[in-house]
């Protein structure tokens, strides 16, 4: 199985900051990497697919990059509504697997 | 608007069975692959099963293979998950999700809670 390692597991930042979350795959997954946002008490929502493509309706302050085994999710100009846990997920091969999540808090 | 509404979650004893349903609306159900994803009490996300748009192909992780069966009725716009030989580690919120053709789970339902406990 492909292991997905996210870091950091938690992050505290100020409004207006730019933050980066990293996801490392244990094997080459090309660009088959998705990012999800789960706000407290809410369901996961797709942010980015194929490493760098914004899903419908996602604000442009979210961006993704990477290929192979290393990927990043960047949030620019942090907003209060970005408080959430963020997960990466590989879709290169079955079983599809998720990272453990990064909990983002506002200072 | 895409809507996915799960039902069927319950408290069940270890070794028991349960069938979840997911009613879909707002899109052409028969055109999309569908999946079940669960979230454990410690908030880990786990992919549980996927079925192709026509229902011919199904995929499972080893943790549920042989115990869970995903199916769909395209005439009724409904997705199912039949679960048997349930274990305590199957306790989770179960989400129905529509596949994004270019990867990822594009839309999620609100979830249905399955608790396996004696």
C-alpha cells in the first residue's frame, strides 16, 4: 500500500499569512494527488485534484503543486474560514490512501 | 445541485450485518463512479469501496474485502454498501462520494454513523 505522510500534523498561523502543508508519498504517484478541506463539524470537501487543479468554486488563494512523491498545498492570505483540517489522498493505485491530516488553527 | 443522502447507519453487534444506502440527485448518476469513504472516531479517512459507473467493476481495500459489497441501482439513483462480519474497527462515519473523473472524491454526503459494539 502507498503510505501518505503529511506534515505538519498541526499548524498555527495568523490571518493574512501564507502557509504550506506537505504530503509525501511512499511511492511515485505521478500527479494523482488530491487535497481536501474539512471544517469543524462538517464534511470533507475537494479542494484540488491531479496535484494542482482547483475544484469548482475553490478560491484562488488555494494552490497545489508537486509530482512523483512530494506535494504541497499552499494557502495564501489566510482567512478565518480556512480554519479546518486538510487531508491529502493518492489515487495512483488501489488501495487509495489518505494522509493523517493537518489541523490549521488561527493565532 | 449535487445531493447525496446516506441512510442505514446503526448500532450493531460484532459479527452482525448492515446495509447502507445513498440516494443521489442533481446529476446523471449512471455517468459517474461512486465510492464509500469512512472516517474513524480519531478522524482518519479510509477509502472503503468504489464501483464503476455501470456497476461492472468494484474495488476494495483488504481490510473490508470479502466482508463488504458495494452495488448500485442506476434506475433508482441509489448506491449501496452491504456490510457483514462487522468488527469494532468498522466503527465510523460512512460517507457516500461521487468520483471526480480526473481524480478525487468530488462530492460527499453528510454521512451515516455505524457503531459496532457489544
